[in-house]
């Protein structure tokens, strides 16, 4: 009997010793200490743990994270989002790509890696960041379901989750981006900004030639050819419609209006657009087309955008610009007449511009708007928001000039537009109310930080 008791006591002691000396699993660590993962062994203070994780001391080799057969075939759904295309809710340019499916589609790990971050904004709207070595990471948005946790390792080709379903679009969608921490020239990936700059880069430039050829063929069949034949294809514009386009429109001189311009006043619906994009002609398919994007702010991440053509006359001072907006089908056009000048004296170029809807202004007035050339950071870093209780005098003045160009006069979903991209007037009102709540909660009067 005593022997049995002694044996039982020894077993209990051994189990207790194992429990005490064995690190708890990540899920228990989160419960006990309120964190998702422990820093990698040997991590340095001030250095994000993924940059020292020994599992990532390797060479990355990315593949497509989807089955091409799962992509939608309908051009009107825009199955593949071109990198750098100006339009929709990214009038400053897409720094990632996107895929659209008509069924619940699995998303695969493009390479071996370590899950660095998971952000659950909603139960079915999830962001994920996976590092594949110390310099290459993949970024994902709009997962409907994820099958991995922070600090997990993933194998190349492993299913990591499923694209999110959007009922209003009747389709599934996932966004995919690649970050290169050895590239310091493209749009900034700011998550690890304090430690190391990384650029959002075209994913299609980082995959094998076989994968690239296959995705280009799918893009040609489901988007480019229908677009060239006159069909409406979301994300495609007359100026940029290749699978990979420059995200910063080329400028010929400091006095050139080409580029992405960010409004330097308060951001709010109505009045002058918060982002103006001008892209010059002489592109691959449309040599004589100048393209502009006019984007009116609705709420964080949401804009009403119109594509346009434009003409400039630099033989007069101030220079003249005529913008012809295209909305509501081929017969829906509006014209703005403007004068502009570019100030090159500061650290960033400034565009001063004034519009009229009937004829060119004779000179600048108090209605003129000032814009800054876009930096590598998101334009939202330049955003200024007014206290919700403050009157919008300047916007009201500008609204007198531009009122006929605001979306309040027609239901966007009543015209031939992609409901995935443009927002109806009803949804716009809800977005504005959400913005007011956000601003009141944060007590923001003016900010230059990303919200």
C-alpha cells in the first residue's frame, strides 16, 4: 500500500514539474498575460520580434495565394485589381491587389512564413500579416475566416483562411499586398515605421514567371479585352489599365500638374475634392488620353470618385485646366473650368487651383483651394478634420461653386457603376454619421495622424 502511495506521489511530482517548467501555449499565454504571443527568443529591445525570429532566416519564394479557377469570370465584377490603378475608394492609387470570387474561396500561404499579426475588426473582416523572411512580408485584408494564429508557422500552399463574403456585392473578396523592407521607394508600409521603412510593392513582380504569365492571361481574358471592347470593368481607367501601373503618376517638371494632390483644407463631404489625380497621356493603349480622378471625401477610407479627361493650357498665366467628368454612362458628362499655379518654394509642391462650372475664372479668389503633392505616406496622414460642432464656412463657399458636382443629386447605384466601389447616397449618410461618432469619441479638432 505504501509503495502504491509513493509511486502515486512521484507521478504527481513529475507532472507538476513538467507543468511548471513547460512554457504555456499561446492561447493560455493570451488569457494569463493579455498578449497574443511571446517575442522570439533573442529578440532585441526596440526591434519587432519578427525581425529576429530565427525561423525567418531564409530566402523567400512567393507563389500565387489563390486558385485561378476560383476567380470570377464576369468582367463587371473586376476579378483582379490592378496594382497602382487610380479609381474607386483608392483615388491615390492601389498599393495592393485584390481578388474577387463568386464562391467561398480558400486563400493559400504564398510561402513558408510566420504569422506576425491578426487584426479582427469584425468577426468576418480580418487583417493578417505574415513574414516570409526578415525583408519580405505579405499583407491581407478582408478575410472572412482565418485558420491561423499569431506566432504560427505556415507552410507554402497551406490554407490560411477564406475570402470574405459581401452581400451587397454578391461576391467574395480578399486584398493581398507584399511588403519589401529592402525597398524604400514605394508607398510606405507604416506598421513598423519606427523601426524600418518598407514599401508596398506589386505582388505580381515577386512571383515566378509561370505564375505571372498565368495571372496575366486571366487578367487579359476577364478584364483587359472586355475593357478595350468598351465594356465597363471596375478598377480600369483609360490612362492606367495594365496589371501593374506606376502608383505615382510621372511628372515632367516641378510646374507639371501631373501627380496625386491632397487637399490642404478640412476634409468633409462637399466642396472641393480631397484628392485630385492627374495622369498624362502616351500610355500603352491610349496614347492621346489625359486622365483625372476627382475624389470627394465621405468618411475614413471612403470617397465618391469620378474618372475624367482633362486639357491644360500652360501658355497663359495662371495656367488653365478643363476637366470633363464622366458619370452615369457615356452621355453623363460635366465640365469644370479652372486656373492653377504650382508653388515650388517649399519642401513639398503646392497646387493652387480654382474652379468654375461655366467659364475660366479671371483670377484667384477666396474660393481657391490649396493642395500638397502626395508623399510616400498615405494621404490620410495629411488629413485635417474639423470639430463636428464647428461650422463649415469654407466648404459652404466652395460648395456654391461645385455643388452641381456632388453626389447628393443622384443615386449612384441607379447608373452603370460597380456597387462594390461607389457608395449610394443612403450609405453615404450612414458613413458620415459614423465619422461624426469617431471624431467626437476621439475628441479630434485637427489631426495629421492616420486615423
